[in-house]
C-alpha cells in the first residue's frame, strides 16, 4: 500500500518527522526546510504571526536541537519568511517576502548579515521567495512579485537575472520555489502559471513541466521543485496535495499522495500521553492523516531520498527510491 | 455625473449590503445606477470572492493553525477584501442569526466551515439553508443533536430551530418541539481524527438510520412519518417563519428593532415594511434573493439612512476599507480580528445561542471609547491611501471656507449626516484655522493636517456610530 | 481581618491556558510524580520545599515568602464535575458558574451588581486587559476595562491630535457633541450619556498614576504592569472593589520547562511586589487575591509538555487570609485517575462563595447559582 511503483522506479514511504507544535519539538506551518550536515534539518515555520514563527533545528533522528529566530523586523528576525537555503559552510539564508530581504545566519542561529532593497529595479526585491545556492555559494533568489529570478553573491551583490511577467517561455507569474540540478540547471516552480520551467545556469529557457495529454500530470500551483541524481524531477503540487514526479525530459512518471501511516515518534509520544486522543484515533479511519496536505517544499539528499514538507500537517514525509526494480511475479 | 443624492444613497446601500466603499467606487456604482448595483450585489460569482490560492500563500496559518484568532482573522480578511460584498454580509447576517459559539464548539476550523456554508448557501432559499444548517457539524455539536437519539431525544436543536431560527416563541407547542426533535434523531457527526498532533481534520455530517425515529409524528397540525427535511418543509411554509425572518432582515439591513425576546410583545417599528418582506417570502417560496431584492429596492430601506448602529465588525471593516490600508495581504489583520472582539463582537463566539444584542446594546463605555479611538486614529492618518484620496478630494474643491471644509469632509468620509449641534461644534473647530487653501506647500501641509484632525473628530461623533 | 472602615477589595488573577498543578505545587516525595513526569519532572534539589512532601516550582521563591508570611491559602483539587478539557468551555464555566448550559452572565458581574446596585460607580469593577472577561459581563452593570492605564481614554494615541492642548480642546468638543439635544431620540441620548460617562471615568482613573509613588520596582512584564496598575487604582481610593487581570499562556503542550519557569518567575514576582507595594502604603489589609486557572494539566507528560487535564490548584492570598492548605492533593494512583487526569474533589463555586460571603459580605447563592461548600481560608 505504501509503495508507488512506476516506470521501473519504486518510491517507498520510509518515515516522517514532525508534529504540530507552537514551539520546541514540532513545527507550525512549515514553508521550507534545508538539509544540513550530519543529519541536521532546519525547518522554516511561518507560524501564526508573533508567537510561533521560528526555524526549528533538529535532526532526521527526531532530536530537537533549538528554535532559531522569531517574529520581528530587527536583525535576525522575520515577518513572512518564505524559504531557507544553506551554503557550503552551512550558513542559513532566509528570504522574507514581507521585509523584502535576505537574512544570513550561522548554523547556530547567530545573525551574520542581511541584504535586499524593496523595489523593482535590477537587484531590488519584491516578495523574495525560493532560494537556491550554487556550487560557488552564489544565491538564486526567486523575486516573486517582480516575476523574475535574480542571482546574487552570498553578500548580496547582483550577478544577473531573468524573467518578466507573463506565461511564455522564460516568463513567470508569481514564481515560488527553485532548485538546481547536478549540472547547474535551474528549475523554477512558476506558481501561478501552474508549471515548472527549466533553465540553463545563465537563464536560457530549456523546458517546461506542465500538463500531460491525459491530465494526470497537471500541476496546480506548484510551490517547490527538486531534482535527483538521475535527473528525475519532483514537484510539490501544492494545489493538488500531491508530489508529481517527471522524467528528465518532462514525461510524467507518477504522483505521490502521502503515506504517513506510521506517525513520527513525536506524534507517538503525544498519543501515548493522551488516552483520549488514542481512543479518538481508534474510532475512525486514519487514512486521511497519511495523505499530503499542502505539500510545499521537496528536497533530496545524496542518496536520492525524497523529503516532502507539508504546511498543513506540520511534518516532513521521507521516501526512498529504488531503480531498476523487478516486480515479483503476479500470481504469488 | 451622479448627483450628490445618488452618491449618498449608494453609500447607504454599500454600508448595508456590504462593508462600505471608497468614494471612487461609490461614484462608479452611482453612475451605473442604483438598481443595477442591487442586481450586481444579488448576483455574485459562484466563488468565495477571494483568490484562495493567494490567501493561503500569504496566510498559511489560516489553513493550518488551530487557534480561534486565526479563524477570526481569515474572516475579517474576507470581509475587507471580498469581491462579493453582499455574499459576505449575508454570511455575517446568518452567523448573527444562527449564533454558534466557539466557547462550546472549541473547534475554530469547524466554525469557519460553518461560515463558509453561510457564504455559499446564504443567498439561496431558506429551506435549503435550514437543511444545510441542520446538517452542519458545528451546529449539531453546539445544540447537542449528536446527543439526540431514537427513544431518548435531546430537544436542544429542535427547540432552537423553532424558537430562534425560524418561527419565534409562541407559535408552536412544547409537543411540536418534541416531535421535531424526534425527526432529527440520527442526524449526527461522523468520527474524524483528532486535530492534535498533526493539525486539523474536518467533521462531516452523518445520518445513522439505526438511530433515527421513523415513526409517525404530529407537527404543527401535520401528521406523517416525518424526518428532518419534512419538518423544515413544514416550518418554512408558516407565515410566522416569514415574519420572523423578515424582522431579522429588517433589523440587520434596515433599522434597529427591539431585541428578539421582545418581539412577541412589541410590534415591529414598520409593520408595512415587514408585510412587504413577508409577501416577498411567501410569493417566492422563501427565496432569499427575492426577499433581498424587495428590501433593497424599497423606499423604507432607502429612507432608513443612519437608523442602524454599526456592529463592531461593520465599524472595523468599513473603517479600514475607507482608510484603504488593508486592501491586500499584509500583517495586522490579526489586530482587526481582536479589535472586533474588544469592541464586543468576538466573531464566531457570540455570548450564547441568543446571539449578540444589537442596536444601542452594542455600545457601552468601553466599547464606545474603543470605537472612537479606532476610527479616529485611522481616518486622521493622512498617509493612508484612502485618507490621501479624501484629502485629494478636498484639494480638488479648491479654497474652502470653514463651513465648506466641514461639509466637504463629512461628504467625502461618508457622506455622513450630522445634526445641527454637531455641525456647529465641528464648524467652531474649523473656524479656528480659517479658510482651507492649497496655494503653497506650507498651506497645503497645514490644510492636510487640519483635514486629519477634522476626520478624527467626525469619527468621534455619535453620528459616526450609525450606518 | 479586614478593617471595618475600608471596603473589602477582591483582585482576581486568571492564569489563562491551564496551569500545570503538578509542577506548581509539586508532590515531590510521591514516586508516581517521577513515573509520570520522566521528561518534565523538576529536579529535587531546585524545588522550594514548603511542607514535608510538597514544594513550589523552583521559580516561585517570591510565593514561598508569601507562604512564610502566612498570607497564602492553597486550595487543592479544585474544579467541577464532568470537567471539560476545552479551554473555551471550561473558562466559560469558571466565568459564568454554568456547567450545564452556555451562560451569558459573569459571576463577578453579579458581584458588582450586588455591591453597587444602582451602578453609580463605573469604576466599581475594573479589568486590566484587552476586552472584558465574561466573568465581569452582565447587562446593565457598567464595568471599566483598561488595556493600558497610561494611554486610557477618549482620543488617545492619535498622532494627528497629540497629547497636548489640542487634545484637551478636542475632548471639550467631544463632551459638547455628546451633550443631550432636544429631539435627538433615545438612542442618541443613550450614546451621549455613555460618551460623557466614559470621558468622566477616564479622567478619574487616569489621575491614579499621577498621584502614585512607590519604592517597589516591578519587573518589566505584562503581569507586573497590570498588577502595578491595580495598585495605582487601589491607592487612588476610587471605590473599586473588584479588580481583574490575567496572564498566560499557561497552555504548555510543548516546551513546558522553559515556558512554565518564565511564567512563574513573572507571576510570583509580580504578586509579591504587588502586596509589598500595598503594604508600603498601608493599603494591604482590605485586599485579597484570588488566583485560578481553568483546569489542571494531564498527569503523564507527553515528551516536552503536558496536555489538558482536570483537577487543578487555586490560591487565596492577603492579610485577611487564614493561611494553610485546604482539601487534599488528589490521588495520582492509576486507578484514581480519570482518563489520565486528577479528579477534582472541590467545586470552584464553593471557593467563589467563600469570597462572596465571607469577604464581600454578599449572599453567594444567587452569585454562583447554588449552595456550595465554603472553606475557612476567610
């Protein structure tokens, strides 16, 4: 039940991390996350304004480390954080679409730097969203309300950019997430155009991932994108509550719908401490809990494990991928 | 070019059938005509009036938080920014009539789902709406219909359906309540996963045949094997129901009536108006849109300007719409939601199933101070887009004598009508600064400052408390 | 005991969000405490012991002082039958004394009505906080709600008007436009009266901080600020007999250890400073404080916090209080718990009745809706 087999690939639900919480262990309205070294993960929680916004630093082994940052306009604070990315030193870059700035922190949450001016001129930002760091520690910033992508040094010096408002190739409508593949190609979740566009590192349009002839691969307000080492493309299909997977050439492979049948250990602790919650879970079909609800950001690690953060379920589901899978005989 | 009277009438319509409108919108609508605007208001699109993708992009907490204030904030956002003002206003009307409170339901997403149902169904027809209400999980829980079982009835829903939601006290018997309750046995809520610890899940309506009383009932003189739908069918055919709903609509949209508990003994302020709404109800088969059309196009409505004390939600939302500083996603909507509560209308948490008392009962000392300060602060801030537009409107009128200045301010911020005493006081204040002129940067800056002060004073008047 | 000359004053402090009983008054010698609290158990060497087997939370040292001064009563196992685990519902029940239906009248609203039946003094009951708590709501009973004493009043905090002469002129104008006018109608008259009353009330209450001096330095946090405001208004002798304020959120599902510690640092310090302030002004003898929360929290911790429970703990404090402990700490044995919760053994309406009758001299029955066991802390 928890395995999706398609086109010679297997996507197996492994486990999940997270639970609903207003501080400490758990997340609240995660918008994005970043995978650090030694199994560290930084989860960017939009929270509910003043009180629950924070970056949760924890490990993939469910160990909570610390809460970083809080609501506000001062250095190291956030109002509407959208995305988080790490450079090669594991410094944190966080975009804030309200303050129109990028904040830089070290991995312990110490404030290092901030940059970004509000506006529409080259180098200025309006609603900065998705972030991606390239191998030279330069930063691609999705400048969402300016309908473009801009590339900066880590210190905020403009290196280039492309895009304008529209629906043609290389144009955007309120784009959101972004990622790079192993060759430095750039993928942008073109949110309000319901597609993902692929570009060369310098912004030349290469391809788009959009509707399929039968409709099943259609995207509805995609927010995040990731590419594995085989070139398969994973899209957080926010509006459809799915993750869509495409072959490198854009051919649709399959959808994942969420499989979190086994709760995270944090969730399990909570259930164990609450007999009435345990009872309430027994009296109903829990399948609805397994399924994605607002998958918003997708990431891959070095072993092609897929991580999917869900804004409304406050967790990250983890999938493993197996290639060249030989099916068992059908008459077993 | 619409006349001053056209604009004043349009402002009245938009205050009541919506949450107010900017001067530019009023002029535009007045140019299209009153009846055309009524038509537009009565025929909103099928959508909710808000781009929900944008809404949840900027406010993910609206979908994911479990806190009451997140639900209240989402609703305030919708009231301020909806494309379909009457649709949203009707949601507020039904919320005030079918008062359901989070103090018991303790489930803000379900409360919001109930409001969404009011938005979707609130302009359809009354029997349909009552069936949806009877099947609404928040309502089922609020009035204990999940505890209403075959052979062991709980009368709470049956009683309030008749007393507070349709016919009004005195038009049915205690036996009718029992029989109605029997008909709604087995109308309950399906189990769902608990909201903790991975976030919200929604209830659903569930009909349990084994818990339903299929036996014969006698209800309001009718005999049959009635179920809930049949009971509602009988209820909506009663003229008492038409009168009850008419009086609620009149109280909400036209002019303040005595409080509901007094309706049995106090006749309506305008019996003829109620009669015409009852007629529209009976002739249309309880079609809500048809009744509203009669209401908004009637003389009794058009002549009822400033005969209704703004509810806190009306005051808060119409003031920020006037100030123009909340017409897109931004921070601070939470404060608006709190403000409604602090002024005495905590959305989705009325004090009881008898709802808030309206009219002058919205006002006590604390609430009045809050209302005055809230509106005066916003409308005196000449940096806000809506206030800027008012100042620009003054500037267009050129040099103004103190009296012209006061009249122009009253006009552009409403038009607001004040009594002679209030006018004289405002005038005496304006006279201290002499004429308003715009001929140099200095005088313009001073005129702008004086406009801010004058708008604050207008916001502080008694008259401003009325819609 | 209260002086016969001064009117008795009741200060109600609501700990919003459900304060954790077990980690406030800690049964540290009970091995079950350690069993149930593997993650939240407070280290024994940090606890502030006050009896052989009970201790305060480590951050409650100021309350230990109050205990040592013999000015504190601890009411164990407080709650009501069929306790609701919903904050909203339970708080409503505590506010209205209506466990079986949704009530609209607040118990303190009824107290204020009975203290001042003609509603002469709009400052008879004063709430510090945003919006009026339902406990004080009763139709026709004027109550004053102050979010911030420093900026309370009509046309405050409006940059275009400022706080100087211009505002004074505006207030005079406000008073005139709210004056009775012939033929204005009942609603306009009512608004006029309400506006002028509000102006008057604000004038009176705003004078309170101006007359106030004190050597007590309250901490910088909202509850300290609220209680300082209570002290200021009390010392101004405006006839206020019921004060209300609240602090929170004590809803520690997650991350309880640091959160709960901070809350108790703030609350215990502020309360102690408040009483010290009153004593400094020789104004403590007619004041008692009632401290409550809507329910206690779950016995078993959930990893980093604990969830909604039932039986809780309440406090009464002040010179007039007969100190000590009232009632029994509810049993923590598995077979005695209800769905993992302490079972309340004492009805909060008896607690309220004790204040209403023995402190305020009122007939408690109509206030709390029946007859309930009173305790001897007063």
